[in-house]
């Protein structure tokens, strides 16, 4: 039986600092925090909507790592949650093996900590 809550890429609820540059003419910089992240993408809550299909460049800063992760992605969800916030889903473009391993290690460590906290 298919579980709708299971994802191809496990995610962890983790608020890390996100800097994002949209690929449109304005090259606007957006600062936000993620609500969850996995090796396939992330979810962020922003004070503005971003059109589905928009390509973005991303820098993720993790509190326990001095090395930020820089990658690209595409907006796959943009839902207005309230008068002030939008739920933005971003799918990462394919990551290099090194970047994938780096992010997978962080996500795996955070999932283990989350599970440990539940037991």
C-alpha cells in the first residue's frame, strides 16, 4: 500500500538560513528560513509568492557547519498560507556527488537526532 506521507527523499524539519536569488531580470535576493529539507529539495516560508517554474540559485547555511551549500533549483509549489506568508517548495536541480553526499550526511544526522528525541 502506498503511503502518501513517504517521500522519495526523506526530509527533516530543520530551520536553516536560506538565501535565494531568482533568475528573473531583477535578480532579487530573498532571505528566509527553511521549514524542512531533504536531498531532493526544501520547503520555505516566505513573505512573498514566487511563481511555479521559477529557477532559483540557493545558498543554505547550517548552524553546525561552516560550509554553506550552494545549488540551483526550481519552484514546484507556491501556496499562500496566510495574509503574510507563502509556502514555497523548491526541487533541487541534480546535485554533484559531493554536494549530494554533504547534504545527505546533514539530513541523516538530523533525522537521527529527531528520532532520538522521540524515544
